[in-house]
């Protein structure tokens, strides 16, 4: 009879195992990642390298060598509210793993009670019970492994938050610099326009100029004063944004002292051939989610298999509390086996749900992978395009400055009027502003490229 029961249970085991999915989504994700990266390098004409990344571009913070940035970065890592929430989320994942892992260990409970009968006889009872579920099918181990993958996923999410925070600190620093440069350009423009306005007024007063020229000069001056006021507030807002990222209020930290010149930002393109995109925290998180759901799927299918448990009890009855503390205890050991027979298809539905969740995590990884490859491709292409724009703007600025010298000489000789001179001067300052903005965009793109390649802190 016992052998027949064992045979029946074995059939249940075979049926349950046969229902499990044979698709290894984690392996499929790894293959797809390697294929996409190979195609990306081939498209850019870059030969994959097995060498380690150069030390000068191994971290996101290595791209920008600005010592003044470090205090703000340290403060952000210690006080930024978003980062602190991610840290707490990781601690929650550790706690949940502890709860799951505890199921694999024996549980021990103790009790003590006293009773007074009708005959006024006191009876005291003490007991200790040890219960342990034998994890023959590794169901509990799978649940614990899934919780461990959740920890790894939370760690990757925390790393992504840190990387993004560092990138935003660098971006804010560059934003302050470009806004200061644009403010300086407008102030220089204003100085020239005010001088021109005085000159036009003097010419008008002696009858050498027209009222239209004077009105045009005043219009340009007033408009530029408004632009200067706008940029002054923009610089202040940029400084406040940087302080906000540190998780502190303005009164708690000093105003950033950012130079007018852009800091040097290294290009991470040299390390592109060493990249596998495996350093990207978002890809790591998505991959760990696949593994976690795969373990949960295995545990869900194994929930349909028989479970085995052992229970050991130590009980003692006595007429006094001291005698009840196991002076003459009774031992009992019970082994039990249970298997689900009919639960309305709940366990099977739970297993199918877990399998679909795993597949969903796989496609989430696919979406993240495609976005990662697209980000790398876009930022690499943008680096080249912005470099060309920068070169052309430098050439245009040099030509405009030569034109200003020429028009100033012609104006003094009376060959051109003030409107022609103002037009050339305005054009030169417009090109300076455009060059500053293009340089700023190129440096931002290098930070974005570092993130896209998986460089972190």
C-alpha cells in the first residue's frame, strides 16, 4: 500500500515537472544583448576589444576633472531624498530576503500553562515543538533565490540612481557655466549698444544722424537690457538647481563658484570597444528581474508537488512550575507528507501566472536593451555632428569679428550707417552665444554617452 502511494506521488511529480516551461529567458536575454552589441560595434566600424577600460574613462566622474564638484557630489550622495529612498528600498529587499530564507530553517516554539482543577489540584504543562519542512524539491530554495535576485535588482536600481544623480550634478555645473557665458556675452553686447547709442545721440544733436537711427539704437539697447536681466535670473536658478540636487536648502550651502570657461570633459568614445553594456544598471536590474521571476516560476510549479515535514515535541506535566520544566519529559516525533489534490486549478493558474510574469520580464529587458543600444548610437552620432557644428561656428565667429573691424572703419569714414554696424555687431554676438550653446550641448552629450555606455560612480 505504501509503495502504491509513493507511485501515485511520483506521477504527480512527473506531471508537475512536465508543465514547467523549457524556455531559459535569462540565457535568451544574454544572447540577444551580445548580438545587439556586436551589430552596434560593426555599424560604427569598431572592433571589439578584450582589454580593460582605460583608467581615464572608467568612471562617469572621471570624464570631468573639476575638484570643486566633489563637495556637491558628496553632499548629494549623503542627503539627496531620491537616493535615500532607493537606499531604503534596498534595505526592504534585504529584509524580505530574510523572511523568505527563514522558511528553510526549523521553527521552534515553546509554551507554558497552568490549570486549577475542581479538586484544587494544580497542573502545569510545558512544551517545546520543533517543526521543519524538508525542502526536497528545492521549492523554498527557489523562493529564497528569487528574493536574492530582488536584492541584486534593488542594488542595480540604487546604482542607477547614484549614476543619474552624479550626471545631473555635472549637467547642473555645465548649465551654470553656459548661462554665465551667455550672460557675459549679453553684457558685452549691452556695453557696445550703449556706446553706440551715445554716439548716435551725439550725431543726432549736431544734425548728422536721423531720428530713425536714434530710435533703432535705443530699441536695441533696451531689448538687450531685458535679455541681461533674464540671464541674471537664469544663472541664479541654475545655481539653486545644483544646490537642490545636494538635498540641502540654499542657506545650508555656499553658492557654486563656477568659472566662465567650460571644464574639460573627456570623451568616452575611446572606451567604446571595451563596453559590453553590462555595466548599465538598468540592464542589470532588468536581467535580475528575469532571473527572480524564473525562480518564482520554478517554485510555483513545485508547489504542486508533495511536501514533507518533521515535527518533534517535548512535553511535561507536573504539579509545580519547577517540576514542569522538563524534569521528566515525553518526546514525540511526527513525520508527515501532504500533496495538493484539488484546489480548483489555483496552483496551476499561479504557475502559469508566474511563467507569464517571467516572459513579461524578458520583454521588459528587451525594451531596455533596445533603448540602451539606441542611446549609444544616438550619442555617438551626436558627438560627431556637434563637433562639426562647433568647427563651423568657430570659423563663422572669426569671420564676423573681422567684419566688425571692417565696418567700424567704414563707419568712421561715413561709408556705412549705424544700422549696418549694429547688424554686424549683433551677428557676432549671436554667433558667440550659439557657439557657447553648441559647446554646452556637446559636453552634455558626452555625459549622456558615459551613462549610455554604463559608466558609473
